C-alpha cells in the first residue's frame, strides 16, 4: 500500500519542486485542471501591468519598436519552439488554436491540390476535439472534400490513396491517450498524405519532436500547459520545407513581407511570419511570455525530460491510489497505463454521477473537470490534469483522499452538485 508519508517523501526528493514557487496558486486548492486553463505565473500581474501602464500608457505607439511589441509573436514563438522540437523562427504565437488549424489545414490542402489533386479526403479521429473536426468539416464543405473519421485502430486502413491530410491531436482531450507521433507521421507520408498535428495537450506537457518526426504542420494552445492565461494566443508551426510554398488563406497585412509599405497587393513574408493575419494581442502575448519563462527556468533543472519523468510519476501515483483506496465505487480508467501512450492527465469513468462527483470535489478545493460521454463507446469522464511544473505528490494523495470521501459519503448526490453550469 502507498502511504501518505511516501508521497511527502517524493515531494522532498523532487528536483522540480522549486518551480512551484514561480506560480501563484490559491491556498486550499489542489488544481488538477492545468490541461484546461493553466495557473497564473507569479510574474504575470506585474508584467501585464507594465505592458499596460508603462508601454501602452507612456510610450504609446512607439512601443511597437521601442518595447519589442512588433516582434512579440516571433519572440514568444521561439520559446515555444524549444518545447516542441522546432527551430528558431519556425513558430509564431498568434490567434487561437481553431484559427491556426484553419490556416494550416488550408495550406496543406492547397499543397495537396497541386501535388496530388486526386486526393480528396481528410482523415481524423472520431474523438478528436470537436473544434478541430468542425474546422475540417467546414473546409471540406468549402472545397468539395470528404472528412473521414475513424477510431484509432482504423487509422492504418483509412490511409488510402484518396487521403490528402491526416489531422490528429497528439494527446486526446477526453482520454489522455497519446499517439506515436513519429510512427503516425511516417504512416501518413508512406500513404502519400500530409500530417497535421494539434499539440493542445502536448506542448509543455510531454516532450515533442516535430522536426525529428518530419511532421508537416502543427498548431497548439497557449492557455493550457503553457500557462498563458485565458484566451492566450495559440501557436503555429510549419515545416520550413513547406513554409514558403503556399499562402495561408487569412492573408492579412501582418503576414505581408513589408506591411508598412502599404502596397495594394499581397506579398507573403518569408517563413512562418506569413501565418500571422492582423494586429497581435500584445497584452495577451506578454502574459504568455511569462508562462514560457517558467519553462526557461525548468531548463536548468532538466527541462522537458525531467518534467516528463515527474508527470508520469504523478499520473502513476494517482492511478495506483485510486485503485487502492477507491476500489468498489464503480470507477474505471479511460487513460492508457502504458507510459508511451499516456499524456499528462488521468481520466476516470463512472456510469453514474461523474459530473456531480467532480462538482463535489471542486467544492472541497480539488479542481478537475467533467466531460460528457457520447452515449456509445465513450463514457462520462472525470478528468484530472497533472502539471508537473506545480503539482506535488502529496497533493495527489490529498486529491484521492477527497475523492474517496466524496464516494464513501455519497455527498455527490446532493442537489447543488447536480446542477449543470454553462462551462464544464
Ligand atoms: C483546447 C483545444 C482547442 C482549443 O481551441 P481554441 O481555438 O483555443 O478554443 C483546440 N483543439 C484541441 C485539441 C484542444 O484541446
């Protein structure tokens, strides 16, 4: 049996423990939702205040040059690049994940239309995050293409000579299951398709090597594991071998080679800069920059490899404690046990009461979230994200202790925990 003392000892031995002090975490909260909205870095309020009061308030429009505003998407993008196996000047932080996906998917389809016009399909996974599927569906409508959705085991068979693009999310938002990026990218290429990855639940959570996998396009999220704040700019990466080939469809002036020449025709900027559209959200970029500074601090302590080791130890511990201490309460495990197939979250299933159990936990200060099932193969899910930058092993113990008490007492059945909110 795992003991509380063992968990406390793991915290004492944790080489990344000091990183927690770089965040502002409300006392009494065990925050297991960093996969949905990361916590606030301690440096963010003053950085945002400076951007507003000093840069905007005092230097005004001169800030575009004087305070580095104009280059912020590239500056922040370079910090993200280090976490995802991309090079300098290959990533920009801009727009939302949904919008960036529209841009890269369009560019990939433009490329396929020239190189292999007989290919009329996008393949994705049925349980991919909905916005990814909606964007793909819209593009298919616009271009007379077909979106084919498969289960993971059906992927190989779906990669036929009709497929233009394989579009996948690396770590699944519902189950925490992680794809083998290198193998699937190679399979897509072997079938003659381009590979688009969504790294929303990967960037800052698990090591990613886009260059090593020879992927074609990638997008990802700034407000989850990167701790950039609500609605933080997302990011976009294009393999440098494709970056200059095509325009992306939102050809705004910030993606122009020389925006301040104000010419009437569009000349795309070289490289990833053409993936910008319009004027960038500088205050939000400043907040995201603070989130990335924490990863720079983590670099000295072993970087993503050390974070991954800790993340797996946290999720292993959570699974073991749930199985030891909450047995007999109808909980199942939706997340793969194999390390190579697991992201940084653990999802539990329960036939009844998943939503209410999560609400009862939140009332006790243990913040996870709930994702509804689809009435078929995919059950209701209690979802717990473990951000190795700031979550400790004793917190895992305490979270499971609360879960045990909520289940044993039947507290989750109270009416106040069974009322649905707009955002789950
Ligand atoms: C969180 C998430 C998004 C979010 O997209 P937004 O445009 O930021 O709302 C998209 N895709 C995946 C896979 C996600 O996990």
